[in-house]
C-alpha cells in the first residue's frame, strides 16, 4: 500500500528586525551624477564638439547681431506742379515814308512778362485793320524763361504810296470807327519748358 507523506512545514518566519532607513543624501548624489552623465551623452550624440573643435559644414551659421537702422529722413515735399502764367500789353502804329517811292510800314509790339513758375512758349499775334478787307496780321512764337520779360516787335511792309493803298484802308477804318486805332494783339501760352520753380 502506497502512502503519501506531507510536505515539510515552512520554516517559521524570522522575527522582525529594526525598520529600514532611507539614505536620502546618497540618492540625491546618485541622481545628480546620472543627470550630468545623461547630459554629456546627449551632447556627444548631438554632434557637439569641444569648444576648440569647429562645427561641421552642415551646421547653421551663427546669427548676426541685430542692428538698428538709422532713422529715415522725413519724406520730401512733392514737387510743385507746373503753373504757366503771364501778362502782356501792346501798342501799334504805322509809319509813312518821306518820299513817294519809299516804303510805309505797319508796326507794333507786345511786352510779355512770365509770372508763372516755369518757362513758357508763347504765340503772339498782332493785327492792323483794313476798311472793307480782312485785317493784316503777323504772328511770332517766342520763349520766355521763368521770371523773365520779353518784347516782341513787328513791322510789316505796307508798300509805297505809288503802288499800295494799305495805309489808306487803315486810315479809312479808323475814321469810320471814331478814330480808334483798331490794332489788336493776343498772346497765348502754347507750351512750357525748363524746371518748375
């Protein structure tokens, strides 16, 4: 007949000893050493060399220091727009030759003054009346610089007494219009030139 034997009884527990003490100072020192060692390993793994070792050519260049720009100058005032202007006065007459075959002339002049801020090109027209006929006219184009004045002079041949009646027709017009002289003149700005002032 087979018999079974019971397993041996476990040993009796040891009597409790004194409580375990934690060594906090040793734990802090070990932790700090592990942190320093970890930082060193990370630096080596990241490719950082010693201060005397140049970085590889693939590293980014050091950033330039930020410098402030000099203060900008205030914006210049816009240039003035061209403003051509001026005024004029004029007078006219005729001259008679002292001899029968000498030339008679229709004469006149216009005084121009540039009062604008730029040089002007001016078309000047002068006319002398003729009774029953279109007036005789003369035209000149002149340049008057900024701030300047100019006199435009006209003289037109009226022929002589023996072969022309221009003076007779002029005098007839004046007699029929209460002896007004009948001379007309006009100045028109047609262009500008030079700098604006």
